[in-house]
C-alpha cells in the first residue's frame, strides 16, 4: 500500500457527518431502492447531510469553489472525462465566480482494492494531469490542484484509504477557453457524425505520450498551477515556492482503470486467477494492472 506524502496532511481536512453504522444503513437503503435517486427523501437523508469542502480559490478573484463530497466512501463516486462542471454534484456546489472554467477529478486507490464496491470506473485515471489546452495565456487561465482522502468503513470506523485529486481551471473567458481547448485537442473537428460528446479532459494515460502533463512542479514554476495550503486550516491559495508544492511525484497506474469483481467461474480452470476481491484492469480491459495475491 502506498499513499503519497501529501495524504497525511489531507486527512486533517476530512469531515464526517455520519456515524459508520448510520452511513452503512443508508447506503444499503439506497442500494435497495434505486429509484430513490434524488427523490426528496434521499435528498434529505443523504445529499443535504454531506459535508461541504473547499476545493479551490479563483486565482483571478479569490472566490471560493465549494462542493459537497461524500468522503465517507467510494460508493457514490462517478468519474467521467466528459463531466467538467462538478466534482460530486452539480446541484450541491458553489462555483463562486464567473471565472470557473472546468474541474477534473482523479481517484487514486493508493494500492488498495476497493472490495466494498463491486465495480469502480477510474475514467480519468489516478495520477492528476493538467490540460495545457485549458491553460492558455490569452485567457489568463490557470488551475488549482487540491486533494482529499476518501474513506471506507473498516470495523466500525471510517478509515482514510483513497485519494481524490481535483484540478479546477479558471480563466477570464470560460466559454471561449473551453471551446479553444476542444479545437486544440480535435483540430479536425473529428466529432462529425458521432453523437457521443467529446470529453474536455484526458486521463492520466496522456502522461505516457506527453510526460509534461503529469509534471505538476513544471506547471507551478510556469505560474499556471496553484494549490490550497494543506498546512493551514483555512486552506489559503498558494502559488510558490515550488519547494512547498505538496503534490510532486504522485504514483499510480498512470492511466484509466477499472476495478471489478466477477462471479466465480464454474470451473476453476476457466480462470485460475479468479479472486473474490476482484482485479484492476486498464481500459479496454485487456491489460491486468493489479490483482490480490492468491
Ligand atoms: Zn474568479
């Protein structure tokens, strides 16, 4: 198990709004009643009780970007490269100012198998990257990175295990900045005829062909990446010196990953490596990234 050196500092910022028993009971109720999603009862018992966190401060005007986030477990996290407006819920967040351009979330499993869920799609990957296309000088654009732990219930406790990393982009012309980013990423307007949305973001896998997108200290030195100071409970915005930057050298699969449990094969020889704790594969599932030892 390997968590980044920033992990311990992020733990100090965790908030708990449930007891583990209460939370597990609620999760079970929601699981059994899929239709409850966003119904008034679920809103009252789940969404409105989630802790609210500060995720970024606008480098242009200092406005706070806050959102609820369920840091009690992985259960409700849906990570998508197309989602650029919110971290956890577009309904329960406050962007803070008109400079808010986009936000991307990465979940790093820190070497654990999330056996409390049967499936988890790490669509953005686990090592945070920046999109240079969203950091253009002409829009006075820059980004803010932040991190929080996500727990799981072990015994009767919420134990911080995984890391959420968020990269929030700001610019003085968000609509134009996003449009330019699409154009730079898809110069030939490759979406012709394809109804699926073009994602604004890349996953950590971009590091393989372009290491600079994962080189966070490089972007700090360029003045394009800021962070919230984890050593200060008020989480002020910091832009340097780079020696204080807490997120250098984050390790992980470095690509999009999928964790899944599969039913036990009927005949063991069909899959000699099957394990009840599942496995982690890259997308599209042909490469095994991690599997519990047998
Ligand atoms: Zn602003």
